[in-house]
C-alpha cells in the first residue's frame, strides 16, 4: 500500500452508475491507492456468478420498486438502502496469493473497534459486531490491480433486508425471514454514543484512508466514460439477468467455500455448453474456463486435465478443484 490514499465519492445513489464508477477506477486509475465510499438507494446487488432470478424475491422486488444489479465480484446477494454505506479499496494486486481478504478487513474492523464496538472478521468474508454480521466483502482482480469492497449495515431497514432476498435453505436452518434478521445487526444500534450516518461517513473516510488522506475526483471525460459503461453494461438486462438456458444436467452443492451450481449441455459425449452459478468468492471471471470446456470430452479425467491449466482459487475462491469436479460429475450421474 502507498503512503497516500486518494479518496473518491460517486455523488450518486444510482446502483448502475456506482458499480460502473467502481469498475472504471479499477481499470483506468492504474497507480496508487483509492478509497471510495458510496450508497445505493433500495437495490439488490447480486454476485457476478449468481442466477439472479434464483436470488431475488421477484414479487417483493416489483411491489417495492427495488432495482436489481449484478456486480463484478463474487459472493452472495445483498440488499442496499440509504442506511447502508459501501466502501471500496483499489490498489496494486502485487503477490495475489499474499493479498488476503483479511488485509482489507483489518482496517475496517479497527475503525469499528475504535468506536467502542466489539468487531471481528469472521468466516469467508464477513465482519461481525457483537457476533452478528454488519458487513460482507468481496474482491476482483484486473490488470495487476485489486478491488476489495464491502457493505456496512449502519441503519438499514431490516424488514427490507430479509424480504428482498430469497433464502437458500441449504445455507440456513430456517427459510424464514427471521433467520436472516437474527444473523445481522445495524451498527447504529450497537453504538454506545449516538451517531448519524453522515457523521459515520465522515469518520470512516479518514479512519480507512489513514494519515495519507487526499480527496480527489474524476474528470469530466472520465465521468462520461463511467456513464457509457453504466448504459452499455450495468443498466442492461443482459448483464443483470442474462439468458439462463435450460440445461440437460444440473446439480448444486454447498461446500465450506460457498455454494456451487453447475448446468450442462452434453451432446455426443462432449460438453457443448456449461455454466457455473454460486456465491463462491471468485476474483476473476469464468468466461475463459467456460469457453475451454466447450468441446471437452465429458469424462472426469479429461475435464480435470483441463482445469489444471486454470487458476482455480481465483475462479472459485475456496471451492476446490475436486469439489468442482464432484459437482460436475454428480450432475452427470443424476
């Protein structure tokens, strides 16, 4: 990390614009450390590899006029409103193997602890206060840079948090909204001294940026490029929902590293199409792997040999090569 951290704000509550802004900075501001704080108004944000329709409560979304957008990082679906504050760190990836999620959650945990909260990092990608989740995090690498971002539940509407998402019964003991609410807490309710969100935002930007805090902004030309990316990618049905073809073979499993669902078309003993869905913590897109698998003989040994040429940890997070193979070929046997 560098001595100076450049601080940016999106000046928008539009989820399509905000995610385009974040991606633009990752890909185009290629030197130095960046911190972005931002908010989306009443939005469901799904992970890059999730099947959107399977994650959202469609009738609830339409009834409440929620927007739905796909982000460029892995992990699970989350609900955002103006009681939620999002943060993004962007820096050099360097040795990606050494750059763990914990590298980035540490300053967030410290910032919360300095407010007198009992904060800790937990599990794959969560930050807890008093044993309950206040933040989920995810990462993405591109061009030698890494994006780490997370949510911070400060004063969100818990009824909306639990109503907007469709709960996977394999993830919780109970499918009820109560099981979601019992796992999460608002930071504001845990504070011993009253603080509103603007004050929390002001505190956080200096707490996370450190002594090298430097406020900056994108140029007019850069903002126009963000608008183009917003229109052509993040605001499109193709990106946010995509066409989910009916596969001949499907299977899903849950592992310590997350949930994985595989859909397959197989013709004449060869894979003609394959898709991976799940909340695993990918930091790179799966496009090249899916393309390589098209035409591969549908036998475990052949698929395994092909997988060995790919960075599985970047593509599937904590889900192992053996677990990916088990899921594909259990699907084949089903």
